[in-house]
């Protein structure tokens, strides 16, 4: 197993890998496979950033029978359910995934329509894993006669520079491929890890319940030489919920893997999926479209926009620093450490809401950002810190929910921040993904039931983009 990396590979490593197959041949094979795949594709998104590769699909922000039936009834083969589970405790995550799995199975049985479930997780490997897929598996096996043969691990996400080579997952930082376990994301206080080899990562996260050397690996060599019979044979041999790693550094790798997966599933194999956003685009048959323009997103309106910055990863802090060079934005710092002093915390929230409302109404764009230093309660306090972060997120959300004036747009920076603002602040029940404003940065058009119907809502992941990308998005939307 690979566990040490004395010399980090550079970006040029990607060009030294086996040659890619003919794109026309792969696309024809994929189109034929998708035509023969009758399953409804349901993506459980642990924060709203999972739609960062798709467009023209629905996102439901609850998992009632009504919403799931609506998703099954759509002509589109795929729909998303936003769980926001990355902001949940373990118990909440377990309960929600039990509810979703049971309801999906019941609707599927009633309609006699097969389905697959994709647990869309973070491309830098954070989140409630393996809890989410374990709960889905157990619930579905209890409520149906089927059992799962394997779990697909595919964290590849080209738009964010996330690549898997020889079963090791990398994050592209500048021109260097850094093993995921050596990045700041692996140091997450709630979802941290140390392994970069996905087999070792699965073993680490499962507390040894899964052995790294038992992993099945679909290699780049087999994928790029279109050894489909060999790939399908590997998938057909999987059993007992074995972990199956998909290596990928290009969308063509994902497409070939998808062809093999569909062939195996059509032959009777059943898989659960833990993937990043690239796979959803391919399995959903979503075509490529240009980045969204200002004209597509905004009409000429007088109120200012609203930018909410909540993510605390270093990339967001750097992007905020670049954003602060925009002279058309008024910046307000939210001292979230006051959460430890409830009365002062309430006064701080009231101050921000009053100022924000006044400025937006006057035509000024406002950026509210949380204090950059993380609230650290010390060792072994992860659950308490998560509970405090929920209180902070609720306060950030209230800034939007208590607005009386409609901003011309809203940008939310960070997965949990954008989820809470969308579901609670804007009261969205169903949104449509308009597309992306920058690679990996999706835009919702809010539904008729929401606080501001038809609003352009930019969901900006905490770990995506260069230092200037947030600034570029704000400048694009500026009148």
C-alpha cells in the first residue's frame, strides 16, 4: 500500500499517464449504455455544492414522500435531495438516511421503478463516511429482498483539481498534486483523516471494519485501453459490500467506468455510490453547457447584492482577502465567537441585520463574513463544536430570513452556510440548477414557494476556485 510520499508529483504527471481513449467511441458507448439503464438516479447531497457539474435538474430540500414522488415523476432521469448532513451530528445523520432510504424504497416499490442511490460527498473526503452509506445499505436491505454487492468510491472532481491515481487521491494545489491526507481538509476537526490511499482511507474511517487490501481497483490502464470485459468482470466479482475504487484524472475515465458499471448493474449487480460531483454529471447524461452570463442571471435592478461568507478553510480566507479589494462592496465582520455570550451574540446579529438591510435597500452590495479564527474548545470537543457551529449557522441564516428587501442576488460561501441559507433563510423547497457561474460553482434559481422567487442564488463551495474566483464572481454580477 502507498502510505508515504517523499516527492510530491507535479501537474505534469497527468500528461504522463496512459493515453486517453477516443472520445467519440467512448461517448457512443456511454449513450447506448444510458439508453439501456431504466433506473431513477437519486443523489443525496450532504451540502448544496454537489450540483456543481449539472444543469436543468431539480433539487429538493426535504425528503417527504411528496417530494420523492415528484422526483420519480420527472422526465429527467436524475434528481437531488439536499440533506445537508455535513452539518448534522451522527445521530441526526443516521435518522435522516434511514428516513430517506425507507421512503425511496416505498415509492420505488409502488411505481415498480428501479433506482440507484448516490451519496454525494466532498471531493476532499470530508463528511459522515462510512455512516451514511452503511445506514442506506442496512435500511434498503431490510426493506427489500435485494442485497448490495459493492460500494463505489469515486472522489474525482476535475473542476476542483481532485484526481485519483493508483488508488491514491490527490488535491491539486498550484502545480503540485498533494495527497489528500496531507492537505488542510484532512485536518478538519470533525471529519479529519490521515490516509490518502482510498483503501487505507476506508479502513481508517471504518475503524478497521474494512481491510484496505480487500479493495477492488479499476485501474487507469484498463479504463483507458477500454478493457470493458475485464472491468465488468471485476465488478461482477464484487460481493459483501466490497469497496471498489475508480481511478480517474479525466472525465473520459469516469465515462468508461460508468459504461462498465451500467453493464454490471444490468446483469444483476447492485451498488451504492460514494462519489464527488463528476459522476453525477456522467451517469445523469448531463451535456456540457457554457458558463452562465450576467444577462442570464440578472435583470437590471437597483438593490445591491448580498454575499455571505461562512467557510473557514484557508482557500476561503484567501478568496475573502481578494474580494476585499472590490470598492463596490461594503464589508461587515460577524464576531461569531460571541456565541459563548448569548445576549451579546443576539445584539451582534441584530446589528448586522439592520446595517445589511439599510445598505442593500440603498443599492449597496454587502458582504457579511464570519470572524476568521475558528472557535476552538479544546481536545475531544468535536461534537460540542459542531453544535456551536450549528448555532452560528442559524444566526447567519437569520440574516437572510429576516431581510425585508430583496437583494439582486445572493452568493453564499461554504457548503453548510449555503445549505442553511437556501433551505431556512430562503425557504426553498425545490430549486432548479441553472448551471455554473464558474467551474464547480453552481447557481440555483429559487422556486415559487421561496422567500424571493426566481432569485439567482450562487452556491460557492469553500474548497473551490483560485484566490481571485470569488472576486471575479462578484465583479461579474456587479452592475
